[in-house]
C-alpha cells in the first residue's frame, strides 16, 4: 500500500489449485487501486520496451506464473526457469537499483522502481540465477488448502465490504514490520525455499541427502567425500554435475550451500586434510 521498498523482498504465493491465491491478489489490487497495480507475464517481458508499463506501480504481479522446466542431459543441463533479462529485472527491483528502461517513442526512463514483486504459481518457482541470490530475495507463502469443488463464488464481493478492516490490519502489520526491521519467513513456506534452492543448485540437494555437519570428533577425508558425491551423482543421473566440479573444488562449493557454511578443515601433522562432515544416516522414505 506504500512506496516503501527498503526491505528488499518480493513475495511468492505457491500452492495447490483453488487455494485462494487469486483472491488474495484481487484484494491487494483493490487496496492499492488499479492504477498502482499491474499484472504481467514472464513470457511478455522479453525486450526492453516491454518494461515501460511497470513504471510508478506499487505492485508488479506475475499471476499463475509458469516456468521453463529443467532438462538434464548426460553432457550437461538446461536449468530452465525464466529469461535472464527478467531475472536481472527482478534483482534490480528487489535490490532497489537505479535502472534504465526503454519506452516506445519516448526517451528512456531512469530511476528506482518503487514496486513490490508478487508471484503466484501452482508449481515450485524456478527462479534460476547462477549466483543463487534471486530465490533468497523472496518470502515464500504456502497455500495448501484447496477449495476445489466447494468454492464460495461470492467471496470476492463479500471481501469488498471488508476492505476498510483489512486496510486497518495492514497498517498495524506495517508498524510491526517497521519496528522489527525485517520480514519473517513463515515456517510453512520453508519447504518451498528449500525446493527452490535445490532447483537452483543441485549441490544443495546432495548436501541434504548425504551429509551432516559433525559437532563431535568425527571427520571425513576429501577422498571419501568425493566418493560419496560421485555415487550420488551416478544414482541421481547427474553425470554432468560430477564432471563440472573437480575434487579440489568440492568443499568450497559445499560452503556456498545454506547450512554448510561451517565446514571446517583440519590437517594432522603430515596427514591428509579432514573435514567436520559425516555421512547422514540413510532413511528409507518408502
């Protein structure tokens, strides 16, 4: 409802069909006014002039977003996701960067867009970004309760009468947010965040499937770590990933995975390097 974007966050509403995502967006549009709201598609934001309509909006929505699926080959991988130009745009907006946008028959616009990005989708968002930064810019909200075949077709009309009360609650929440100084990621959406990270970086899935940080005296040699990694890649069909990461770079890559920043190395006198990692106990997930 404001032009304040100091928290550098966008929002992902992800869940099953008929779970209320579009209703939330309808209420949001009515709260801020149609002139401050724009719905766009990842498929239409391809050239620089296509961005001109987002100038001065409070909300840029990507309703029912669809993403190019990931494809894995023996020799490599197509991560899918969204167009690199769109990924750069999302990073610019959530990061409050000064950007330049082309406009048809007008001079270029330059400035900071005061908009919040909101993506709604039924599938895990594939916001592939080679740096791994883009998925962390979004608060993930899970919608798992479907009202399919029991929809209240008059709900949107009913909520129009509740807009003053909804706006009042929003202002109370805004004061709380400003006092706290940051958004809190709801626990219900953390699984979406994990899935997004693993989609962006398959090495994160390897870490969570096979490894744990050891807080005791156990340690693992680099040879054993590489052997576990090679076996996991073979079983997962990710031959390209094994070839992409040399043995002497594997630990450095692990430290980039959320939760594995604390991988430490010890080296007994005259011995091999050892890491405070241990193999996770195998769990039969049936």
